[in-house]
């Protein structure tokens, strides 16, 4: 069996907000090309961990390594999708992506059009994003996250307020990206959507990882409750 290399690791990461510790000594290694799902109750530290991995929350103590570098040094290989869409409602989808493309130093429209098509939307759609359905907004937010073709995706509640059909279509998009070699991390409260798709489920409680369950263990048995 070929061992899959580690692409992201955390070593004794602590993240404090004042006197509150959102993460309490988290250490873990995550394999490349896998679909990792982060689960836990509200306040368990899921989003804080995701933001720390993506370089958006600097640990109070401990280290995060992405491809052997700090998240800041690896930022070109990181795509992040926040819980809010972070899109400009008054602009069309292509206008949004052209704006973000300039921030990445990407010129021309083709990369923007390709990113929009990759999430199942039409780049010619002229109406403002503010008139999109929630499912379309989430797809456009995903297009923004993959615009610069990152190797690693960090997604915070990508299925939030999305109807079941749209959520299942997004799961299919993410599965295709994983199968194409991307490493994906998803924070979600809707774990059942990812049964048979995710490679592992990571359970957090009170700022600590309390369990990791591989797909080979959970296959056919549903997502184990913690």
C-alpha cells in the first residue's frame, strides 16, 4: 500500500481569545488528496481550526505547516470559502471573479469563466449576485475559492441554507475536485451529505480532536455519533 504524504500538519496548536481557549493543544497530520470533514458541536473549535490551517487565525502557541511551509508562505496554494459568501451583491458573477482575479494577479477573463463553469454556473449570466438563489451564491463563492487553482481547499459550512438538491450537486463538485487531486477540508453540521464521499471525519470537542474515523471504517454504517 502506497503511503499518502502529509500536506497539512498542526503541532500542539493553542488558540486563545482572551481567557477562552478555542483550540487546546491540537496536533494532527492530514494526508494529501483526501477529503477531510471537520465535525463537532457549536463552540467545539471547528471554524477556528479551519482558519488556523488556512493561515487566517494565527495560533497563540504551536505551529501549522502547509506543504512544509507556514500557511502565509503557502497562500497561493490555499483556497478559502468562508461561511458568509464574501461576494459583492451589486456585481454579476463574472464581475466578482474579475475583481478577485486582479487581487491574485490573474489577467484575462478565461480563468474566471472556467472557474464559474467548473461549479456549474453560466459566466454569461448578467444579473447581480444579490439576485442569486442561496445555492447559486454558494457555488459562486466556491468559484472564487478555486479561481487561482489552489491545491488545498478550506470550506466553512458550504451547504448552509442550501436546499438538498443543490447541496448534493455541490458535494458532487467537491468529490470531482478531490478526485482530480485537490485536498479538501470541510466544516459542516450536515455530515450525512458526505457519507460515502469523505475520506475521513474528524471530531472536535472543547477545542480538541477527540476522534478520527476513516471512510473505510464508516462506509455503510453512516456517520458515527460523538
